[in-house]
C-alpha cells in the first residue's frame, strides 16, 4: 500500500489526500474494507500481531484500513497527532471520560452543552464517582472558582448548542494547564475548516462526525483527536476492549464528506449570516443568536478565533412555545429534525427535542427558553429559507 501526503500541504489538499492508501489494485477512490477479520500468513505472524510487536490489521473492531484513513485525515485537518474514530459523537465523549478519568475525579463543564452530554455526566458518570460542576461558558472567573484539587478536565463546546455562546479557548487553556487540567473542546459546530482548537491550546478535540464532517445526514459516527499517549494508547485501549468503534462503511462516507468540508462550511456560513441579519429585522423575533452579528456580545472573539461564523442560527420568538411551534409547523421547505450540519436546512425546538430530557431548572440554567428555535442552515438559496420561515411569521401576525 502507498500513502502520499505531506504535512506541509494546505487544508483543502489534506482534505482530499491525507491518510489515503492505495492497494495493488490501483484504485483512485478510497476502498471500503468490508471485513470483520484479517488473515495472517502463518501462526507466528498472528501471534506477533496480537502481541503488538508487529503492526498490522487484526480485527475490524480496532484495526481497519478504511477507518484508519478517516482517522489520519481528520487528525491532519485538526493538526493533532492521532485520532480514534467511534460509533457516534456520544461514544467519543464516553470513551474520553472512561479512559482518562477515575472515581473521585472532578469535571468542570460548560452548562450550555448538548442535552445528552449533560445526561451522560449527570446520570451515568456520577454512578462511578466522577463529579461535575457546571459554569457559564464565557465566564472565565467561574471556571477558575470551580477548580478543586481533584479537577482533571475542562469540557466545553464552542460555539455552544444552541445559543452560540463562545469560549475564549486560549484563555481557558492557559487556566487549565496552570492547574494540570485537560482542556477538551467539542469542535462540532465549527469543524477544523473554521476553527482549530489545538492552535489555541486545547488538549483533545471531539467530534460528532454525524454532523458537518459527513454533511449529508447519511451516517452516525464520532472521533477524538489528540496526542499519541491519551488518544493513541489510553482511548484506543478502551475502544479495543469496549467496542464502540466506527464501521468501515461509515468511515468511507466520512472520508468523502471531508473532501468537501471547507466548501460546505464557507457556503453555509455565508447563508447563515444573511439569514441572521434578516431575522433581526422581523417583529416576531425577540433576539437572534449568531456570532457573525455585531450585536453578538462575543463578535470580536469570534472574528479572532474562527475563520467564519458557522451555519447555526438560533432565535427567540415572542409568544413562547406556541409561537415557536407555529413557525416550525408552517415551514414547507425546511426539515423538522433535530440533526444539524446537513446540506438540507433543518429546524427544531430545542426545549422539547435536543434538550427535552433536561429538567426545567437545567434548561433555565442553560438558557433554553420555550420560544427558542434553532436553524441549521444548509445549501439551499438563502431567499428560499427566508420565505419558508416567513410563512410562520405571517401566521403569528
């Protein structure tokens, strides 16, 4: 097999070339190695592979060439040493916590993270003696005040879901490292096309590949990117044992998604900015959450930290849940689904979907009101997205 890419290549070149292997068949597109196991030439080779003294494929739960191509490509795009692919974004978070934390350890998490992440921390990790304290993402002093002697991890999404609040990654990295704490950043909303947390001091980067990395809503997957010891040894060891790993077919789909990642992120960012500006002019809209707007309190940080502002736009409607549901139900073009990062624009009501399992107190702490609507802007014409939302606004009027 032949691998031909250089770390000196630009982002777009890495997106289509990094990690690729070519077999003796001479294929141009990456192959799908749809096999559960691999054959050895003799018993000695099998023993050497299993003992780790000889590198190579063993079993697709933890060694598969297609999955490895996706891992190497994503690591190259993020600027990390290595990557481990998982069955879902939540599996990536679980694997990270199970591998790097133990009973008695303490996590400080942003309060505005994905609802299922909150459930994982509150309902499951707590059973194993891992405690979590929640702070506001952008309040650096709150992060500092929450630190305990047993704090081992800062966990955050930036921008946050769905309120598009930002963390100053460099400032949090400096704070974390001064106390020997890991900084883990979920880079799902921006992807490495718009933001590279390692350049700002992050230790680990997590992805739900289901979203923008695929970009067409076809497969579920996740990934953790970082250094060789934590990711390549510790997290890899957990995945090899527990098995929440990515399938070869899904890895192949994600490889194809990475090839167009920059183009898609640029296009949806441009359209989302236009949509956000239009939403600010609508009488029914009380507030728009989008870091590309000058009205966003962290607009300047977004300009420093991101190459563009992403495709997620959220807005509060006057009239609470009734108004939010009326706007959602009167759309005809937009897809009513909680997924995001698709070429098709999606719309959802976070308080009753993505964050519906949270208690009212938890939603209030996260800033998720009943009138909040989240739109993941796709690749349709921006004016058509506006017209579709306008149907709901007219119904409210």
